[in-house]
């Protein structure tokens, strides 16, 4: 278990809903983009169920949430977005979803993928992990390995021009068994601002909660604030491993 200054040359964040990435890893993403990492957000669902307003429609909410996600990503320096358009609340780790994720992995060719830890069903004694989160994590891991790597899996991707790609690292969060922490002391305010860019979903009290969690994670390692991950190194990378990418 360690605190790391590692920065990959490129990264992809795969989440179920708009705003998931901000909770999961916004401080880390802001730190990485500032160091030259190219980051792509992949948002699987439209987030079109997250409203108690009886006047809200799924179509309008989807538009609102995509705009919020783009605004939040801009605060963090995210360079590209993929919105896969699956309906919120019904996500399953299907072969169709695995193929769609393999396609975007092959298109963007990320060094590192951040996604949900699908084994983490209970975050605490007061919260059950959303089923879409678990499905997104399962599908993303299966897309990374072995699907995106293997030439003969989903051969239609080859026809479309998407050559195989090996992701070097996977970072899972919120992790049931974290082994890596990133110091986000310098980017905590960006994380908070990115969370506030989702006003249809989040209020100041939720941002305060996220800040408190980051501070607790940091205090355990002598830091002002941190984000925790389970880091899995699928393939050694002596060029970038253990050092910041020079840009």
C-alpha cells in the first residue's frame, strides 16, 4: 500500500452516470491533466432517472446532465467525452455493453482505465452501491481484459477500423481493498467545484461530505486530502511506471 505520484500518459474514466467521476476521482484527474495526461470520460447511461421533479422528463434531464458533465470535466481539464446513451437505472454487464466499451478503449487507446470496483457492494452501514455502478465496473473490466486486447473478439470492431489495444493499468474506486492513494491536496478545490457543476443532482452538503471523505483518506497517510484506489498493473511499463509523465 502506497501513496503515489504516478501520472499516466493517457487515461480513461468509465462510469455509469454523469457526476460519478467527480465523486470517484476528480482530484486525481485534475492532477493528471495538469501534468500532461490526456483524459477521456466515458459515461455509459444518460442519467435520465435522477429527479423527483414531477414536471421533469427523461429527455430533458438527459440533456441537462450531459451539459453538467461537460462543464465539470472542463474544470478538471478533461479533453474528450463519450456518452454511450444507455438508459439510467437498468444497466447490465451485457455483451453489447462490453463491445461498446471495447470500441471506445480501442478508439482512444488509454494507458490507464479508472472505473468502479464491482466487488464493493456496501460502502458503509448506510449506503448500498448503485447496481448501475457495479454493472459498469464489471463491463469495463471485461472490456479492458481480454476484449479490447484480443483481435478475434468482436471482429466487427476490426471491420470498423478499431485495432486491438492493451490497457496497462486499471484503477478501481471506491475500492473495497485500496492499495494506492493519490495526494489531492492541491486539487481538492477543483474537485469541489466540479461536483458543484452538477446542480441538478448535488447540493453543498454533498460536496462537504465528499470533501470530508477526501480529508479522512488523506489524514491516514499524513496528507491534507487523498483519493483511494485499488491499482492493478496488467502490463509493466518501464517508461512511465513510478514517475510523472513529462507531457
